C-alpha cells in the first residue's frame, strides 16, 4: 500500500493519513511503524498521521504511546516490538518519531 501512495503523491512529496476511531492508539502507531519501515522510499517527504476519536480520554492514552504487553502482543511481530518499543516495567513505550496530531471529534 505504501508504494502506491508514494507513487500517487510523488509530485507533492507529502503524505497525510487519517486514522479515524483511533481509540487508545494501536492503529496510528501501526501506521507510523509502516511509514518508518518504508525508510528511503519516504526520505525527504512530509508525513503526518491524524488520529481522531470521540473520547478525549482514549486519545490522551494514545498520545502517551504507553501500552501493556497484552496490547502490543496482539498481532505485532516480535521484530517490530523490539525495534520500535522500549520496555518500561510491565509496559512498553513507543519510540516512533513521526508528525502526528490527536484530535477529539465532538458531535
């Protein structure tokens, strides 16, 4: 999927991804890992992830990037866990430098 997005946005060298209903953050961090893994393909690009949810409380948790072992072990390959997270007691912290914005959607 990333190569197709890169091709479609080549003239702008900018990629903005909206992660709707992002809840406690696994989704936006998964996207950030994909972008980081794309490495040279996105060199010199402006990338941004916009994470939104109805609940401000879950967005605050998402911003912190702190997850329990259970939360990160569901579907995340161990190689990515070791590469992009730091162990902090019983929790792990995301180590992904990316431009991200967390926004609450209020109806």
